[in-house]
């Protein structure tokens, strides 16, 4: 066990790192509710970038529309806060135009999988070197708690007032099926794991997805009686099953659980590299 | 002087050569008749010059990708037809709001909906002006020959870069799919305008700064200036604002940066307007028919001239009023149920009688039809 003093010191170091990456000219506070998981994910991203030693000038953050998609605005990188669902094609333009840039997409479950679902599968298929962080809170936060493509069956939202009659997407499985070469799931309870997974995703060449399960206590939590942020984090802790353990479990046993960890990590040719080969061939570069 | 090489070329391909001449190095698109040859031409030509081509999953992805690429510093373009243009308009609005230069070629077909993929039309004239929601000022240009497909695409890029704004090139299927002789200009023959970049330090950079001409210097991502770009109404730093004292100046900027220089955006061609009592007013393929009709009518002693618009938006109000000042009548010819005529009616004084001839059956207006109309209004 760390002493109180040690813990305090570690916390201070963490917040010092955070402060280095917050936009100096942006007026705070953020738009997020106190205790929202978006802030936790933001912290993990910053620490991963800091650990990798990227310069601020080489990082570009692109997002769509939603509470989660507000993140890039607060961070001291070049940021493109785009339209609902379209972060990935905008990011594709940025990355393909300037392949040396590290392009990170921040998106929500509605943004990525409903209105942006088509772009999502095609970004996976193309295997373009972009890291997408999908903050999955099972609901539309920004617009006040409507059902999303990840809202579980029977769950409540303002547009499923009698319980959701639809089936839901599993974002990580969808990404793997569509061809993403790095896929991992984590939750806002599992912060060290999240940090490490984002680091791996950023280092991975090709399309990487980190599904960060997060709490929207304001809407999903309240409508489904899951309690305050702390109660929701404990729930994530209890539902989490590490991928290695999940391998030996039946679908029935895994029903309602959150399989966490790196789910896919493979190598395939990357889109920008392959295109560059075509360009080089025209220019006689061997 | 050396004799220039001329090429037999499709209108759509001339757009590609014009774009490359203007410095286009990024194209994203989704195939759609009658614009597909633009994408195919870019797929072939861009890798040869180190440029980038990508076929996206749809037109929404295409416009998003070119805006992203432009923010990253490359001159970017897409090409489509009505159904695709309709899908693009939300994100064309994003380009207006974020002041991102891009060129969108719309090879118009009949509509609404899927309409007539292989038939010409000018029915997106108003959409190019009012297509996306909100308040903004649009620029659209329109060629009438294959050579002009090349030159108007260059002009579209120059206007986009100069004013930091999306520009639409309105083609119609007739010109896009015509084959005519084209001369590819030598380097330096046409002015190529590049966006103004900041010269200040990153600390001093105000990405949406209010400047005397309304255009803020534009850094590319990764060039050492870190800034925020958002489609939300924003202040000069690029951060969201709802403050009335910041909102209207932003919207005024979007309009005024163009309207202040609207005379410089105007391009029109007038033929036989000296002493003309009647004028045809048209753009695109209709202007070609009008020119022939006017030549024939003049031989028969009719005092008629023709005005061809190359800049459709902003509509050349003052210039049209001046040119038509001596006319008693004008005839507005369009391949739609009447769109540009609203502008002509708005602009010309009451003493000029405004007639129209419209065709929207997929065929183009012939000189004979225009002559018949002329007869009717004489
Ligand atoms: C074209 C369009 N349709 C609808 C909206 C309204 N809208 C804004 S955010 C949002 C949902 C956001 O949900 P999600 O992506 O899950 O993000 P969260 O807010 O939960 O982080 C919707 C429907 C919009 N901005 N644009
Ligand atoms: S509404 Fe939900 S997702 Fe949005 S900030 Fe609040 S808690 Fe977070």
C-alpha cells in the first residue's frame, strides 16, 4: 500500500502533466457534468501521449458531435471538431494529406455507430493509421439521454421509455469484423489499463480502436437506476472479464459482461503506405 | 511562338487538368454519373504528381475528407452530381463556417431525387446558393465549353483560396460529356492564388482574426500553429461562442469577405450588346445556343445581344443592371423550371420586361428554340 504522502505526490504529478496539455487560451470549466467519464478518458489519453513523447505539433485530434466529442477543444493540439458522425472521414482527409501527423479521433457511441456507422466500418476496412477512442456510454448524452446503437435491449432512455426493443451493437466486435487491426476494450474504472491500451493503440500502425466504456450517470445511470458515478464505476469493475479469462467462458456466462483487454492486434498493410508505393512507382523510386 | 499542343478532351477531364494547374493535390469522391470521369481522371493523374486520391464510402465522407485535407494544407476538390451534392451540403456548411477553401464540382443532372443521371440540367442553381442551412454567402462559377471547364476550375480554386471559402463549379451534363479541343496552359499563363499563411509567431496567432479584408491567414495542421476548428459558431480564437457581440461579427465576416470584393468575383461575357434592345441572359450550355441564336437574329436585323454569366453566385447585380440598361426586354434561358429568373427579376428595373424560356425534359435548349422565343417576344 502506498502511503498518503506517496499517493498525493503521484496525484500531483498526474495533474501537472494534465496542466501541460490543457489549452491555455480556452475558457474553462468544461461542458461536462461533474464525474463524467469523459474526463477520465481525457486524462488517460494525455498521459499516453506524454509517455510516448509526441510533440504537441504532430498530434491532431478530430471529433464529431456529442459530449465526448468536445474533448479536443480543451487540449493543446490542433483540433478539428466536426459534424455529427463524420469525424472519421475528416480525420482520413487530415491523415492522408499529412501522413506524418498522429491523428486521434474522439467519438461517442451515437457518433461512431449510428450516424457515422458507415464511416466507422470503412475506416476499419481501409486500415488507415488513425487511433479512434470510442467513448461508449450506451446513450446520447449531449441531446439529453436518447437511445443509441449500444443501448442494451430493455434498457431505458428518453426514446425507449418502455425499455429498448432493439438489439445493440458491440463496437469492438464490429470493428474487428470490419478489419480494424488493433482493437481493445476498457472502462473508466480500469484507468491504468486504459492508459496502456491507448499507448499501444497509438504505437500500432494501422487503424486502432479503443472502446472506453464510460459512465453517463446524468442520463443512462439515472434512467436505469445505476446510481452515481462511483456506483457506476463499481459496476464496471464487477462486469469486467479479462479477455484471457473470457476465452474459456461460454456465451451464456459472458452475457451482460464486459470483456476487457486487447482483443485484436494484428499486422496488415496500411492505407497511406500503400498509396505512397503507387506514387513512388510513378516517380521511379525503388 | 511555339504552337501549343491541343488535346481532344472531355469536359470532366478538363476540370481535372484545371484543378491540377491550380495546385489541387487532394481529391476525395464517390462515383456518380455524369461526374465520374472527374474522379477517374484524378485517380489516374494525382499519383503522378505526388497528389492524393481516395474513393470514399459516400459523398458525405468525400466532402469531409477534402475539408480535412484542406485544413491540413492541401488544395482539395470533390466532384458529384445532384444526389451527391444533396448529401454534401451539411458539410459544405462546415467549410463555410470554418472558412476552409475547397472546390466542389457539381455536374448537374435532372432531378429531384435520382432523376435523370445521363441528362443535363441547371436545376441546382439555387441549391448552390442556398443548399446548406444558415446564413452565408456562396460563390459558384459555370463554364460553357470544355476549355472553360479548365479555366473556370482554376478560377474556382483561386476564389476559394483567396476568400477561404468553398466554391461550387456548376457544370451541366452537356458540357461535362462534350469532347472539344483543349489547350493546357503553360505555367505562369494563369495566376494561381494560394491561401495566405500566417507570418506571426504561434503565440500571436489568431486563427479567425478580423482583418481589414475579412480573410484570416490560414495555417495548416502540423505547421507549428495549434488551433481549434469547429462548426459551432466561434470567436476569433476558434472557440465556441453564443455571445451576441461575437456571433454577428462572425456571420458578417463570412458574408462581407466576399461581398466587399464581389466586383472582382464577377465574370461575364457579352456579345452584340451594343444597341441591343433585347438580351438573352443565361449560363453554361444555354449560352452557347444563345450566342448562335443572336448571330442569326442579328443577320436578320434584330437588335439582340447575349449575356453569359460565368459567376452565378454572388449574382452580378450591378453589372447586369448596367449591361441591360438599354434593353427593353430580356429573355432568361435555363435548363430548369425557373431559378436564375428570380435573381434577374430582383435585379433589373421594372421598365425592362422579363421573359423566360425553360426546358426541363433532359434535352438542351437549341438555337432554334431560342429564336422562336425571340420571335414571340418581339
Ligand atoms: C446531423 C445531426 N443530427 C443530430 C444531431 C444532434 N446530436 C448531437 S450529439 C448527438 C448524439 C451524441 O451521442 P453520442 O455520440 O453517443 O455522444 P455523447 O454525447 O453520449 O458523448 C445528437 C443526436 C446533430 N448535431 N447533427
Ligand atoms: S450528459 Fe452524460 S455524457 Fe454528457 S457530460 Fe453529462 S455525464 Fe457526461
